[in-house]
C-alpha cells in the first residue's frame, strides 16, 4: 500500500469542502489533497439561500433550535453571510430571487455551483481525487494522523498535518434519503470510533416529498409545486388531515412542518404507496417547468402524461454532528469539520435555506485558521506504528430498520427492538456502532423537542443538548 503526504487533507467535495479548498492560500494549495465521491448533497441541492435581517434570523434560529444552538457559531455564521454572497457572485454564480432569498439561476443549480467551484479549486493546484475514506489511522496517543483511502481497486494511505471532514451526513444509512446515498455516515462513524466529541446526534430533519416515481430522478421537491397537488394513497383516498391538506394547498405549511412530516410518515407506514396528484392547470405546469428550480425534473413530460407522482417522506439533514468551535475545530484541534457533518449551529432543528450557507461559511472559517497556522511549512510526519480504525458497511435490512426506528416519529418499543438487534451483533460495522449510539441517545431522551418527536414523551421548548465525549453519552 503506497503512502502520500499532504499538508491539508479535505474529505468531501460539496460546498463545505470546496469552500475550504478555495480559501486556502496559494502556497498551501499545491500541498492540499481533496478526496470526494462522485455525488454530494450539495450537488443535488437547489442551493436556495435564506436572505434575512440578521437579528430576525438569529431569533428565528434560536427559537427553531429550542435555544440549544451554540451562540458563538450563530454569531460567526450570521456575520459572514453577506461576504459569502458577494464571493459567490464574484466567482461567476448568477442568482435570481427565490421564495426565501436567492437561488442560482440555472436549470441544475447545485451541479452548476459545484462545477464553478471545482474549476477554481483545480486552478489553484489542489489535487482532486475520486475515492472513499475507509479508515482513520491513529498514532500511539490515539490521535488521528492519517486515513486509508479506496480509489477504484487501489488503496493508499494519506498522512496530513490538517484534516478537514466535509463529507456530509448520514442519510445513506436510511432506506429513504433526499441526498446522495454515498453520504452513509462513514466519516461520522469513524470519528466516533476515534474518540472525537459529537453532539445532538438524535436530531434529524426529514422531508415529506422525495420523488420515488421511476419515471423521474429520485430527488426532493418543494416550494410552489406542493400547493398544486392533492395527496392520496394507491386507492385514491386522502392521506392527510384537513388541517395539513389546507396548509399545503395555501402554501402556509412551514409553521406546522413537523406535524406535516409526521402525517406523511405515518401514511407511508400504513399504505403501500402514496402520491401527489396534480391539480394545476396545463398553463401553470408549463410555466413551472421553465421558471422553477425543480422544473427540470419534469421537463420531458406534459401535465397529462404525469397526472400523479409517487412520493415518500425521507431523511433530509443531520442537525447534530461533530462538535466544533467557531473556527471549525473539533475536539482534536488539527481536525476540522464543516457542513452537514458538523453540529451545534442549529440546536434541535434547522430552518430551511441555511444548509449551503452554513457549509460555505464554516468551510471558509477552517481555511482562514489553517492559513494562519501554516505561515511556515511543517513537515508531515509518518508515525512508525499506526492503528487502523473502521470497518464500513450498511445492509439493506439495517437501512429498513433504521427508517422504522429512527424515522420522524420514534417510540421506545421500536427503538429498544432495534437496539437489541444491534447489541447482539458480534461483528458490528462502524455505521452500526454509530446507529447503536444514536438509538441509545434516543432512548435516553425523555422529551420531544425540536425535530425529535417521540410518542408518549412530553413536548418541551427547551432541553439539554446531548454529547458523546470519548464514546460516552452525556446530557449537559
């Protein structure tokens, strides 16, 4: 197995990883390696960016997060949004107004944004490789000093001075996910096994509207299309309460989003299939295809050809993750995290339109900190003895059980059953160990708060955050 050295190793080629890479100083760029998968959540995202008054958005974030957010992260995030928007325009991204702020003015916004960033990053001399990190390498003190990477049929080791984890969340561990299936929680699982501190792992954002219809790409839809559909099962029977159905019809559903997700989730468990039946006019649909960020999904179809679309609720976003400070540092100071893999900013729930901005801001924060530390070039050391950590893999059965136990509505009975199954396994993969930890936290949390909904648990507006510190679960 051959070995490579890098001053900076970035794992993840979405908004967070590319933002970090782009903001690294020119002298550091040639000594930087970026490992990415073919797809990322940022690639699939519409890049809808929330633009709002700073104080109003701060209040909204704290209230949505049940005041479990890290204040220092919120302040840094909000302070940097204006300059991030200016930079996006400077590098050539074209924007138009959206329902919440701005969206890139392209048929495939995420794809175009990633392409533009990649061009800029490669021009700086940063080497980009398609591959997957399968193991972390620990030195004799338990410090992460390297990674083992699989690229096609080859495996190689990368040792570094600085590691940036920007490889997305855990959606790929669930049967239904709106993001890339390759975001399978592997990096977070390796981080857990290596003893890094994590927080609020039990908080997930779900979305009711993943397209599962084989005629179309398996992508998320949202926005005004939702107001132009009626929701039913395979027999044509309504699946929603009048309250939620009316909210969707009028477009006034954001304030009852958790309730809406719950109804779609329970309907998906009860019925074989659920659908959105189009009730819009032909003229409206043609305009939608041309003007809306989701219009490209249906561009080769007329309204008459579609009639109804098979949909399913799905995992959308990991709200918690690796515990970081305002510089993006984890509990090991030369290991950083940004984007969906990082926690703390959103507390118990996330407002839509902030995910890409979060990734861009904290990717840049990490680059600024590394730039400051790399005033003088440091040799990359390769320890004589390293301990490989990690064994990856998630079966279809585990994904199905994860969806039922850790979906939008949890209950102790299903959680305990899943926990016992995982506990009995003699040889657990890294992701299975992560799932077992999340189930343990979910069983320990005795209240419903934010995006965490458990049957029979009282709903509260504030609660203690959860942490995993050196593999031990604590609430504080």
